[in-house]
């Protein structure tokens, strides 16, 4: 059965692959494998529960706009992130914020969700993007004298959003 799924570039015949898949599995190894598979299924169910709870929390934040909200812009990247939530984070955050944070280079759906969780939906506390970057401690502390860079370091500050 598994041999039929071989890659077409594989030079071995199906019979050779079938013979290679035959093993002398011991009962304790089969038991451990079954236990691991059951735990994997339980963990996947728990992760699904967390994703549903997260989707409900984000949906509760969604602002009901009186006017017309433009359509969600095309995604910058098509790649799915590892361990991404099972719901569409971009669309949910677009409904909350009215803007697509993932259009900013370096911000994926997971990071945008974490920023909203840490900072909230109102970012007017910061005058500009430079102030926000400085608050996140992402801007380097450049010491410049006479146009020459003497030293540079990144400060350890707002660790919740900074570590994203």
C-alpha cells in the first residue's frame, strides 16, 4: 500500500519497496507508537480548541463599521506558517483594525496577532512608526559623534512584543 505512493523518480520497483517495508516490529514498540499516535490526536484536538477560542475572541473585537470597508488586500506571501491558527488571521484582524498589518514587511499573521494582543487595537499612543519601533526596543541605540558611529546596541525592553 505504501509502496504505491513512491516518487516517480524512484528507480526501485514496487516489490523492492514492499520488501523493504516488512519489519520485525516488537510488541512494545507498537504499543509505544500507538500511545504516541493517541497523544498526537489529543494534542491536535486541544490545539483546535485553542484556535476556536482565539477565533471567537478576535471575532468579539471586530468593529461593525457603518461605512463600506474595502476588500482585504491580496496577501504579500502565499506561504503558510508553521503552527498557524486554523482560522484566517488576516481576515479577522482586518475586521478588527480596518487595515492589513501583514502588508508590512516582516509582519506575518502570527506576529500581527501577537502585536494586537500586546498593544491593543488603538495605536494612537505612539506619534509615529519610529516611536512605536523605539518602544518595542527594535531601534538600535546608535551613539554617533561627528558623523561616526561609535557604538550600537539593541536595548532589552518590551519583551512581550519584542520577542515576536
